[in-house]
C-alpha cells in the first residue's frame, strides 16, 4: 500500500475543480484535452523547484542586482585608467576579472566581497589621484564619473557638492543593504518568492492561491506564517513537455527548458544497472548518446549507433530524442530515490511499439533507482503498458491512475483516484471509436 508521502492539492484553478494527487511512485494523470493536466505538471514543477532551490534563487537575484553594479564599477575603473600606472591598472583588472564577467560560479559571499572590494579600491583611487593630477584635466573626468554614478544608482538629483567618494560610500551602503535583505529572505523563506516564480511561469493568466503541496500530511506552503517549508523527500525535479527541448537555446518564458538542458549537459557520475543500459543501447535506440565537449564553446549531443556511425542528435528523429533524454538523465545520476521526473504526454512522438518500450523503461527506472514519475497521458497503450508491466515487475503498489472527469454543466474537472483500475479510462477512450462510427464509413 502506498505511503501518503507527497501530494499536491488544487481547487478551482483554471479548468481544475478539485485534484488531490499522490506522488510516491508512478502517478499517471489522464483526461481529455483542456482538463488541466499541464497545469498540474507545471505548477508542481515550480513548487518543488522553488522549495528545493530557494537559497539559490535568492542568491541569483542578488547576483543580478550586483551584476548591474559590477558593470558600472568596471566602467569607472576604465575611466580611472587615464590616471593610473599601466601595471597598476592591469593588476586591478586582473583582481576583479571574475565578477566583471558576471561569473556565475562565484559563491554568494565571493560576489558580495568582490563588489565591496571594488568600491573600496575606487574610493582609494579617487582620493589618491585628486591629490597630484592636473586639476583641469582631472575635473572633467571626475565630473563624468560622478554623472555615471548618479545616473546608474540614484533616482534623485545629485547635489553638485556631493563628492564621488560620498557617492561610492552610499553605493557601498546599498550593496550591504541588499546582502542583508537576501540573508533575511533565505532565513525566513517567504511565500512571496514562490509567488514571483509562479507569476513568471503563468504569465498569461494569474493563478488563484488555492493550492498546496503536502509532505507526510504537513503543508509545504504555510499560509498562516507566509513561509515555504523546505521539502525533504524530493531533492531533484525536472519537467519534460516535449523532446524538442533537447539542445534548444531559446527558452522564452519556459525556464524548465533551460533547466533540463543544463541537466543533460552534466557528465556521467554514477554506476548504472547493466540491464537498463542494455535496454537503451541494444533493444531500443541501438546505440548510445553523449555530450561531446571537445570544443568547450560548442557542446554537441551525439548519437553513436552500434555500428560505430555518429550523428548529431539534434538532427535525429524526435522519437529517438525522447529516449535519449531519459538515457542521459539515467547515465548522469539524476534519477535516484530523491527525484521526481514530470513528463507531459511522452507518447506524442513515438511509434506504438516505442510507446510500450517507453512505459517499460519508466517502470524499470522506478524499480531500480527509486525515482518517482508523474506522467500525463491519454494514450491507451501507454496506460495499459504502465499497469501491466508494473504488475509483471511486481511494482504495481507504486502505481496510481487518475482520471479527469468533467463536472456537470461546467468547464471544470474533478480528478478521480482510480487506484490501479483503468477501465474508466478506457471508457473515455471509447468515445473516439464512436466518433469514427459517426463520421466515417466502416463498410
């Protein structure tokens, strides 16, 4: 019997009247188009991602704020190069080159300290050159620096008597305030951070706040305290809504495309199960996929067929890409007992035979690695294969099916927990056969 470890609850959100979905093994949601399956998938992904990566999200926001400051400090350093010894200037440029490039590998405190150090350097440099440089020439350059500072950071008009050093001291204060604010946000974990993420993800239509995520029956979103609780049982989450995301470099408003490509570019780090490896390599795609990073600036996904021929994976069939994504996530260790992989309609680009093979891999990956799956599907072969292969592998206790049923006289749906009984799902599929009889000739 399933342990009610994690579940998501939604009420009156878009086309969803009510949904209470348990996520402990392989969860399958099905229903007609427009019943809210993608809303559940997208919302769940963003909830989990925000809870898991809360500190990183706050750090990235601070880094974005500091990057604007750092670019200005870079410009000011160049301005002062007219009055610095060349060796001294190059030394300064070398010292701060990492943050000048918006280096994302810098830690939270490295970014903070580098910015403050740069401001301190500029204060010292301005004080020194003011003492010995030719005044008329210097004054024009200093006036320019003052204008750059004022235009960049201060909305109010800068008093002419305010010195550059005073402006830089005020800038240092602003940096410290931003850092203190970020630390406070990471400690308090306010729901407002989640709200911002959801506003970006659901930019077309704002979501009602009538949803929650539960772990061991405790709400992850504590609305009374306005806090987002860290989740324990899931530490990795990914969302695949099309295999065409592979290698794409235009993400628009779909951050999960960028996230999945970042995951796929990770190197292999774990020892894998030989039986699953052989299914990928020998039975399905008849080859292997990898990231070719011989040229650092031009990484390429490569499909190496069993006969030794190599192809750019981005030019291969879409169905092959579907399996390639799974294989790479498996090989690089992303799939483990702390992972939830959300897949929206995986059958869309697959031949009927590969639909069954895909379902087989989902079952085996759940069995071997412990990874959890949320599958949104309305394909009879996918539904059947997930059930009957799970029965054969003796993992059927990990599987749950949900069916979206339209609420009478409305455009909303209730999600019904069917357990492992799929007859009602097939009853809804049979409507298609009735339409064929209605619109076509079977004689």
